[in-house]
């Protein structure tokens, strides 16, 4: 384990050296290796933010304050907890929809190695126009879509499912040029994670994304342990369990495997993000980063910390050239965020680049 850790550090150092000598420029979409090499220790190290971005300046001011032992707001390292949502906060969610739904459309309608049932194909075909046109999916249709999506992976081992996710990560985002799904990270926000970790913060993911997808997307890009990645979950079963309750079944390693079921254990959104903090972190965060009402519980709960000075940040997808932004929606979100005391981050105004300058909105 120690050898693997050292190898990762050496690779990161080499990649950081490549950054310093200009091998990677903002004109490219960064590879996962290049994303992993981003290393921000001080405010001077930020490359992908506009010079006077108010949100970045507010974050730096906050970190300098709470890491100063002489400050009345000093927070010891063991209590420097930061939580991040994934989709729309660190990673693309709008091209044109969430990763897991896009993966199911591919599985049901395009994957020649998978025998999708007629029901899967029918539901996927009905939902696809809504997704591609960025329209709301009718509730009943969305419920059936989610049900068929889970059924399509039932019986897969964790390893088989992860391999499938990683293969889909190699496909291209829709609506944005020159961008693979596995590389669709916001460069400025990756810098934020690195900056916080270099200043004594422990970072957790607290996302509604399914946990196994979350782990595949994050592992190898952000230096966050697998057990610090919190997401939505499906239930696992064993191939020999049948109708027997899990706590009653003897698992025979010679005859059985652990596989996915089609039972959803609930979405890690809104207040469930708070409950996840209770059960999986055990400490109240002092920083939280989100981008939607699904993150509101985490953002509000963070600001309720009466022991330390805290901040909650809200990312606005308001860029219509380098992202698939929605200005009306972003304006409404900005107004609400400011009313709640969340610090807003504007993609359009604050980010010098999002994915790299070669990634743009596709012409219609």
C-alpha cells in the first residue's frame, strides 16, 4: 500500500513538472493524469481563475484566516472538513444530462454486447428525446426509466460494473467539443480541492451520483480515498441468497458471488446529504460546495456550525459558450443563493477556463 502511494506521488510530481514546462495548456482538455497533477499550495498557484474573481478571493481569505493559529477563527486540522457535490460542482452535468442516465441510454439502445429487454429499449427510446432536448422528464416515465436502468445492471459484480463505467468514461460528452466523459472536470474547481488539501483540509464527496460511478469518476483524478466518497446506493445480494434475509444467510465463498440487485436504497440528495454526514463523516463540515437544490441540505447544515466560522459555495452554470449554461435558471439560483448566505461562483465571470479553451459549445 505504501509503495502504491509513493508511486502515485512520483507520477503526480512528474506531471506537475510537465505543467510547469508548458506541456499542458488551457487550450487542451486536460487528461485524467493532468488533472491529477494539479497542485495548488498558495493563492499564487491558481492558474484557471480570473485574477479578481470574488469567489476565489473570498475562499483564499477564509483559508488564510482559519489556518492562522493567531486568528480567533483558527480551526485545527482535524476539524477542517470540506464536502463537495460532484455533478455541476466539480464535474459536467449538463451535456446533456447526468452520467448514469446517459450510460443507460447507451446500454439499452446502442450496446451490441448487451441484450436489452423490450421494456428497457421502449423506456429508453421514450426518455431519450427529453434528455437530448434538455426537457423535464414526466414523473411516471422518469420513475420507470430509473427502474429499468437499475434492472439493466442487476447481476453484475462490483468489478464488472466498474469496468463498464470506466469504458463509458471514454466516450464523448454531447453538446461540447473535444471532451471525454472521464475528463469532464472543471479545472478551477479541481484547483480548489488541491488548495484545500494542501492547507490541512480533509475532503469528502457528498453526491447524489451513484456511489460506484462516483468512485470510478473521482479515483485517479482527485486525491480522495474511496471511503470518503458518499453517494446514492443500490442494494447488493449474493447469488445464493434467494429469499433469505442477508443477516440470516451463510455466504459460501466457493459457490457464490456478490452482485448488484435492482433495489435502490434511496437518493443521497437534500436532507439525505446531511444524514450522510452524520453516518459517514461524524463531524460537521466547515466548507461545503454545491450547485443545485439537491445540495441545499448540505450547504445549509454547514452554515449551522456554531463552533467554527464556515462558508458554503454555490456554482452557477451561467456560461453559454464554454458550457451548456442556462442564464434564466442561473439568475434565479443566484438570487436564492445570496438570500441564503451562500457564496456564488460564476462559471462565466470567475473561471478563466472551464475544461480548456479547446472545449466549446457545439454549433447547432
